[in-house]
C-alpha cells in the first residue's frame, strides 16, 4: 500500500486504482539523494516506509533541515510547478520504500481529477506553513525551546498520561540541522534535558520521560 488514500482522501476507489497503476516502487538505502537544488525534476515521490529529510544547503555546505517526512508522504512536488526545478535536497535518512510517478503523467492525472489537485494544493499549503513555522522558531526561539518542540514533533506529541514516547535515535548533528543550531549546542541542551529528567537516552532511541514539561519548555 502506498498510503495514497491518506494523501488524496477525496478520490474514489477507481481513481485511486488508476493512480496506483502509474507508480513504480523501489527500495532505497539510507543516504540516497532523490533530488538536489537546481535539478529539473522528472518524478514526484510517495514515501511508503522510512524517513526522508528535506533540507537546504548554504554556500559553505551547512545543512538546514526544513522537514522530516514520515509515511505516507509526498515529496518532489516542485517537479509539477513551472519548469519543475527543485530548490531543496531530499535525502533518505533511513532505508526507504518510495514510489515515483512521472511528472507529466501526474499532471495529466490531476487535470482529469480536480479533487486530487485540490488535495495536493492543501498538502503543499500545510507543508509551507510547517516550514514557515520552523524558520520562525529558528529566528525567535532559543535552542532548548526549539529542541524541545522538535522532539515532541518527531514523537507525535504524546498524550498526557500515556507511556513515555520513544523516537528512533537521531544523531546530534541531525538534530542540530533540524533546528538551525550547532552540534555542540544541541549536545549541551540534550544533556540539560537528561539531567532534568525530561528525556532518557538509550542505545538507539530518545525517550520523552516528561512531555508536559517539554511542552512548557517549547512554548
């Protein structure tokens, strides 16, 4: 399953089946680059398994992660707009299963299915708001605030009273790139959170021990 029903909820079953028939699905290793800035996009991608990050690179090579995508997600949508030139990088953070569709095929499908075009516009609007919020946080919030908000977001902001949330371990460098900070600063902030018993760090995971206090810190 590609998760298309979640991405295009307004399509009827027949239209979903038509779209599924156009997809080519493959597995990709962690570190695979799906597209780079200034490339002309040939495909739009549907993430089925794994995690993909969308990021920008400074002229000095410093990365700023704008989004971390979890399935089901769509990316590479700039291929549909204008000349189809990408302005970000998309990289597999883990081993991934991703389906792709030729941009001209998807354009034709969207022309026949205006409800799918509206769903795609709403998805792109939601993603734009998320990126704008990320940039606003970088400009106006401290590193501990941004880090607390990021950990809650990556864990799905656990419900009060639920068991401590666990998220797959990210490196300090990856976390730093997601909040626009230096790795050393993130390492110190994580240490402070651990000493305050807000989080616990295991071999392969970060455990959110006290989501309520993390929310207060993030606000």
